[in-house]
C-alpha cells in the first residue's frame, strides 16, 4: 500500500512533524532500510516486534518497516505500567521492541525475565550510556539497512498486528488483525472520506497511533489515499488549535473528550476549524449536545462512526450526504450488521428495539492470540458479537444504546447509562458526565452520576437530580451525584467508566 502511494505520488508530502516533512519517496526509503536492518538482526516472517512510542515519524517508519520485514507489530501503549508491559511482551513472545528512550529502564527490567526479548531499538538518544546489551539506536538501524526491502512471502491472511484490548474485564487479549483486515478497513474508511474525488487530504493525527482507531483512520487510510499526516505527539488543546490554524488540515479524527475540550475554549471561533471538511468521532459515544455546541461555535461538521478493536476497528459511519446526529450511521462497504436478542443472541429484533449489535465483514479479526475459547465466544458462525447494546431505525441507521456490561438494572428496569448521560450533557453547567450503577439493598442497583462542571459555574446535587426528574422517567434519575474536577480517561480520551465504578465501590465498602 505504501509502495503504491509512493509510485503514484513520490513527491507528495507524507508526514509533517514539528516543522519537518517527509515526502512519500523519502518515507518509503526509510521504511525499506529499517526493514532491511531488522532482517539483519534476525527478524523474519511471523516474528513479533513491539512498538512503544508516542506519535512521531519513527512510529510510522517502524510500523511499516516491521510489516515489510515480515514481522507482526505488537502495539504497546507508552503509558503502560510494568505488569501491563510484561503481559504484552510475554503473551506475544516479542523478539524485539522499538522504544522511546524514557521507557528504556522499565523495558530493561522486563527483559531480564523474558525468554524471547533480545533486541531493543531506541527511537531517541538515551540520556546515559553505555547502552544495555542488544540495544541499537533507531537511526543506526536505518543507516545499516540496504536500499532494497527484504523479500518475504506473505499472504493476505497472515497476522499483521496484535492489538491488545483494554483489559477492563480481565486479562488483556491480543486481537489478531491480518493484512486483509487492515487493508479492507483502510479502503472502507478511505471511501467514506470521499475516495479519489478529493485533492490531497491533510489528516491531523492527535489520536495515538498505537490505538486501533488512530492506526487505521489516522494512518493506514491516509497512506492508502496518498494523504499528508500532520502528526502531534498527543492531544494538547492549545497545540492542536494552533496546528489547525497553521496547517489547515482537511480531516480531523477525534474522540468525544477532544470535542468537549474544544467546546470549552473561550476563543475557539478564531482558529479556523471550519476549514476542516470532515471531523470524525469514534472510540466512545458522542453526546448530541456536544455536536450541536461544536458546530455552532466552529461551523465545522462532525460525523460519528463506530468500531471496536476486533474489527480493525471501523464497522459503521454516517454518510456525508445524509447524517443523523446521535447515530453511528450505516455499515461500511461489505459489512453486515444486525441487532439480536440480548438473551438468545440469535434472533434479530424488530427496528427500534434494543439488542446486541453483531457484525460481519472482511475487517473482522482472525481471533484472539492464544485464546481459542475466548475467540469462540466472541465470533460465532462468522458474526462478531460486539457486547454493545444497539437499535436500528427504519432507514437502517444504527444507534448505540450502551455497553452490555454497563447496563444498570434498577428495580427490574433496564437503565442505559448513555441515555442518562445525554440528558446531563444538555445541562448548561455540565462539561462532562458519566453514569454508573452501584449496589442498592432495595433496588438491586441504583444510578449514580459523576460530573465535571464548566469553569466558573456552581451546581448542587439536588439541582442536578431535580433537573433529571424533569427530563426522564423516575427509575432512570440518579439517586446521588458526585462532583469531580476531572474524569480518568484512556489514551484516546475515552472515559474509564469501569475504573470509576470500581473506585466508587471501594469507597463505599471502605476497602
């Protein structure tokens, strides 16, 4: 894919990072030399190589270089703590890791107990030397490589990436994404972006590339279309807005918390966000009120989509010519989806009724790495069971109601946290909100809201509860409200609902 884009657009800008650019010809040359360098180190077909980097050009070069050498990319969040890193490297049996210099000590600590991890490539100059045995500098690896990429026989169904799930329900699982999965999803996303009808797009990558959403929507689809990637190390509100004003990107893949943050900036109208023809939202449900506020302030347009790690990740997207705010849109090209009974898991429910969303398509993973039983539970008769509760309308637009595991059962009634959160986001003084279920001796479970108020505003628990009583059925109304200055989030900006629930439960039990 990269080689084809290079052949078509050799002098087009591929990467922009902190004032420096790489055209497609230069990027492919670095990738081929990096792959050759890996091959000389003994990395070949099927070998797992981890990447533990923030967003930077080295990440892009390493990712495509590993695949060119025949290896399998193991995605590692740079913020992983020691036991998480130990699990990723141990479970995948990674032979090498590409790491940011600041994380070198903890990688060394893990490597001492690893039977397979032998090589470390450091992406930036370490602060101290000598380097640990088996360590090589990233630039040295490129310099030592040959101009021609190694010849490796690969098929479309070979595993390309191990993308580990969040692990919120137990041990983190490695989703096996094949070359076919990744290519198919890149094409599906590229077509939704407008395909060949557009001039060169400039995609602003503030989402982490080690996350499946950033990897596919921000990077793979960009490379496929010969687009320019404008890379930011992370999402920083001021830096992001200034980069938008300076580089005028045309596509911005974001997460709901990013749009909430942009809405909160007092001079957001001055940054020219309207120059972006397409803002994409994924990773978590986007409250309709956030869409309205964003578009009123910026004159930009947000289209919401949906996906999950096990589907590489995109399965749904709102059509640009007929979107429905609040919906995740329709299934992507060559993707089937339906909503089935929550208990039976087989019978399709009528339009408008809630059930579990299941999907089928070329982007659905091969399975979980070394986890046959979990794979069989998740993929049944070719259908991927997402664990998300959804409904579909008469026009074929899908709506996520909530996570199946997050549903609250209060006095026998089903309460979907997202439904309550949508109402909370409509309150003018509430900036962020999350709803959880906590044990209740009488109702079984009861509803609790945790909210972050807008700067300078005041709000009491009783005022929030009274407001909710006016907007929803009594069994859905939060019985308690806790005010926070911030809410914990994943690297991609998804609010960690279960982390908050565990924290609140521990507080309630005094443990």
